């Protein structure tokens, strides 16, 4: 195994030093002969990023993304682990499907692909999937989610929250009261009124989160809330956390940066679920991320084929690719608050997903050498045709964002060098 | 001249007035023996209709033919989502045919905007989803002006299912541009959220936006690299802070009365009887009785009692006031038959004026000379 010495690297913004990687771990002795030298002057080392919310589309929509292409995009974005959502075709609701995804991830070998299992059979919201079988499978599933759909039935949600306690599982809820969002196309407010697009009220999200934190509190379970998008949701979470409810929450990069006004173009590249909200929602989400009311930035990377976006707004599929732009967007929003970024994009998601080998302390000898090197001074103008992902549906085309991922290492092996995926 | 007519918001007061004046000239043609002008000879106008609307299609077809354009009718109904050609492929076909203008009617809001990004010719919105129908607003404004002599200061009540009405959206925008005062009237369930701000012609009156350079990160945030690097990250709404503030949702209105239309947006009232005595124009919108299945109102009978225009209500209007309806009407639902047929009704005129208004639009968009 090749040893590396990263010369002049800054760990989370600290004074430059040399970082030695040997046998897959951070070492505190000299690298020895034959070590490869990486000029890391001006670069910042972060623990490898962990994404709690990635749509890899395989099996079923390999024209949009595969486990392999999604892994490449993740590595290019500085990620070392991604949690693959269950809304594939077939749905990841059995041990067989989650093991298939897990195995494809191992074969690609660029990031740890941790499958998420469906909560209900076929995401249909009627009957629990075999959660225990997925938990004890080779994929060792710990997060369960019907993402794309809300577990709307309160009794079923209660049972799911209770049942996964047996194996320290967590239910990741896509909070959307379906009766309040029938036909909904974008955030309900003055822009939807002007554009004549059916509104998606904030309360449809907030009502489910309010219900679910009460359910989680009642049964003493863990709840994770996917892609929080409204100021009202933040307030519900703030109160629940203050009461000691075991709830965690994520926000996407796009909800930290973009607003519903973008729908004015009717370009469905801005169509996403939950929808882009208002400026005051964006401000509340940023503050919640700083305060820790929101624990995690998760991409909700949602690749789509061209024909699913080059069409009328109402007919387009919701979602945006995000793995390759997540860190630059977060840098643009938070600035160079490396400690905070490491917590929200690596350590906290690793803890929630139970990924022990991720989110480690790079200053401690013996930690896994699972990290990413970022050039914070670089600026990149996003060109969809440059994306590593198989899909092109980025909302940032033409936008200049700070930061460039120079290298990514997974357990001492480079997956990205000089900004290029190694294989 | 503007290139496309996708929304009534594409028109400033000067352009809108020019269209209305041109429509008036076009209307004089109707009285002549030869009703044709050679203006658009050799130009191709495509009527691309994804919804059945014989009246609108015929109106556009007549308008184009009176200007001597070649007209191609392309009915694409039923070939929308899964089966059939995509809108983009159709657009590329029309592009290859050399269409100078495409008149599009489509069930999806914003389809004309998408089309305009794929073709070189002019795009005219003939009704898109629940968004807009700008030529209807032009013919309505034309009708009001010819009946009442002016638009500036005119008090117009638009009554009914505003939420789903493309006619209402275009009328609010155009009438505000031309100085009329619009009041939207209907049950609260059928008045869209934040309508005063949403349909204000004045963008600066709309809500809160992210400020360029606005970062969340405190002192270590690099200057100028914040959300502000994203020039499109702007947004309205929510003048209040967090969502706990109820004023964030819904319109600010005077219950039962006419709200002050701050910022040039429309006022809102839930009480038709109180609005009628102060209205110069009452425009009744079509209300589909199926809306009661979605609980927008309890029954057709209750809707009609509270918001229908019958002879009793007609008498509450000032002497000079007119009654409009974009058609097709639900007689007995939003409008009583004797009101529709009364001398105050402009419903038949509206149809005739439609051809003149659409002639003016095609003439000016295609640079007729
Ligand atoms: Zn989701």
C-alpha cells in the first residue's frame, strides 16, 4: 500500500503541517522511503464527507445514474460515504436489493455505499417492509426511509419508529402531508400565485414534522427529518430538541442558497421536492445549521435523464444533482468555518448513519485516512457538461462557486487526485 | 416591440396602449367588404393547441387570415406526457418549418415560456394551464375602453374562481398596468395566497429577497462569496421573519370589505354585494361545479347564492356599469341567464373584439408593415 505525505496541509484551517498516510491510516512517524509527496500548500484537509441522502438510481434508472457513476460523482465532490436512498426499481425493500446495492458499491470501490432500506413494502405506505432482515443483511441497514414519499399514516409511522429500536435503526422521514400537496408544483406563496403553479404549502411539511417528533417522543425512538425546507419546520425542531426528543435533521445545499423566485423561468431544473422556498426560509435554515438545530447538510442528489427535465414544468421530475457542488455551496453560505463544515458534512452524518470509519479526527494518529483536500481559494464556474455524474440537472449552471476538491482518500487510497477521479 | 406575448406582464403601458389602438384600427376592417390586409403575406402562423378550445383557435385563425398569413393548425391534444412527441421535439419541427409565430394553448402553466426558449419565432400565449391568457385580457381591456371610454381609474371587480383562472391573472396584470383598480371577489378558498403581492405589476413591491453578498457565516465568511454570488437567488414573500407570524400567509385584507391594494396589486373582498355599488365593470369568471368535490365550496347552490350575479345584484351596480364574462358561461351558476342576456352584458362584443385584438398582437409582434 502506497504511503503519502501531504506537505503543508491545513487541518480544518489550522497552521500548515505535513500529514503522513500509511497503511490506510494517519501516521505520526516519518513516511519512509517511497512515499508519494503531495504538495498540499494552501489546501485544507477535511474528514471525508458523508452524504445521508443520495439517489443512485440503480437498479432501475441506470440511464440517469448508476452506483458506479454516482460513486464517482461523490468522490469528485469530496465524499467518502453515501447513503443510497431506497426508491429504486425494484424498491430497496428486501435484504436482496439492499445487498445488491451494497455489493455494487464495493465493486465500484470509490466511496462506501451504505444502502437505506424502505420503511414500507414498495414505498406504498401500507405495510412494513422486512426491516429486521435488511438490518441483519450484509448491507447492515440502519437508516430506513420511504423518501420520495411520506410515511403519512400515523399508526404505521409509530410502529416503524418503535420497531427499529430493536437494532438501533432510525426512520428518515420525507415530511410531506400528501393531502396538502396534491398536484403541487412549487412553494405556495406569491410566486406560485403569479406563475399559476399549484402551491406546495410550508404547513404540509411542518405538520408532519410536528406529528413525528411527538410520535418519536412518545415511543422514545430516533427520528431523522430529511431535507428540512421551511422556517416553520426549524421552529418545530428547535422546540423538540429543547425538550430532549431524539430527532436529527438535514438540509440540502440548494435550500441554503436558492429561492422560489427561480421558478419564474419555468425551467424545471429548479423543480425539486421539497420545493425551493423563500428568502426568509433560507435565512432560517442557515441559522439553524449554525445553531445545530439542523445537524447535517445532505445533498438529496437526484439525477434525472434529459427528457425528464427538458419539458413542461408540471411534467418534469423533481430533483437536482448535488454531490459535486455541495461543499462549494456550503462554503459560499457559511464561509470558511471548517470546524462547523466538518461537523455538519462529515461527523454528524457519520454518527447518524452509524458509519464508524468516517468522520474521524485527522489530527489523531491511527485514524482512518479517509479525508478530502480542498483548495478554498479556487473559484469554479459550474458547467453541466463537466459533471462526473451521468446526469446534468444542476441548478448552478453558470454560477461561480468557491472551493475545489483537489483530492479524496478512502482508507489511505486516493479516489480523487488533482481534481480527477482516479478510475 | 416585444418579441413574445407569454404574459400580460410582458406589456408596459405604452405597448399595451399601442396594441389597443391598433386593435381599434383593425376593427374598422370588419365593417368593410374586403376584410383582409396584405400585411403578413408569406408569413407563417402556427396554432399549436394542446387543449380543445375551438373559440380561441378560430379567433386566432381568423385574425391571422385577415392579415393574409399562412395558417397551420396543429392540434396536439392528448399527446402530452407519456405518449407522442415532446413539446421540445414539436418545437424543433415548427422551427424547421420556419414558423414566424406560434400561438400555443397548453394545459401546463409556463409551456409558452419553455417553447420560446426552443424556437426563433414569436410565441403567443393562448392560455397556459392556470397561469395566463394575455390576449383575453387585451380584448377585455379593449371592450372596457370602447364601452366606458377609458381604463385609467376604472374600478373592475373580477369575481369567482381566481385561483384556477388564467383570465383573472392576465386581467389583473394588464389592468393594473393601464391604471385600473382591480378587486378580486370570491370565497377565500378560491383566492390565491399572497395575491396582492404576487400579482403586483411593480416588482419592487413584492416581498423579501436575499441580498447579494448576504452570508450566514459571520465574520469568517469571505466577502462577496456568499449567496450573493448567485444572482438568481432572489425571492419574494415573507416580509415577516419566521413562519410563526401569521401575516406571512394569505392576503392582508379587510374582512368583508375592499382591502387597500398596497403596491399596485389587486384588492380582495369576500363580499360581492359590498363591492358592486363601487364597480364600473364586473367580470364574472367561469366556475366549474366540480370544484365542490375538492371542498372549495359546499355546493353549486351555495356558490351561486353568495357569488352568482343575478338580477337583484345587477341592480346594485351603478347605471353605467357593464357585465363581462370570458366564456364559456355556466348559466345559473356564476351568472343568471337574464343577466347574461341583458344590455349591460358585453359577452357577444367580447368575441368580436377578440379577433381585432389578436390581429393587433400578430401585426405588431411580426413587425407588420
Ligand atoms: Zn425526499
